[in-house]
C-alpha cells in the first residue's frame, strides 16, 4: 500500500445542536449544519466546496512551478446548489 495515501478526519458532536468538531493532524475545525449556519463557522457545504476549490488552486500552483510557468496569483470561486428538503 505504499502508493495509497490515506487521510483521516475525526468528527464529533460539540454539544450544540447542528455543530460538529472535526480534527485532522492536530488541527480542529468547527462545522455547522447547512440548515443551522452560524456566523463563526463554515457550514458542511461550504467546507466541502472549500476543499474542492483549494485543491484546484494548489494543483495549478504546483503544476505552474514544476512547468516553469510564472504565476503571480490565482483565485477560484465555486458555488454549489441543491434542493432543500
């Protein structure tokens, strides 16, 4: 399994309805249910979209460096839509 990368995240309830604590590699993130967003945390949906967009940013940034392509900045905006209910 040397060519397999395994990522692990542990999530648990926080004691506040609709809020979870997630931890990976010693970093803790508070995530709120998309149906109960608060101002001090990302929702689960926002965190998912952040993972997708930040993956794109870092992949392009690293590819540009490895290819010798000058890159002064990159910004990605992503939206997700879903039916409520």
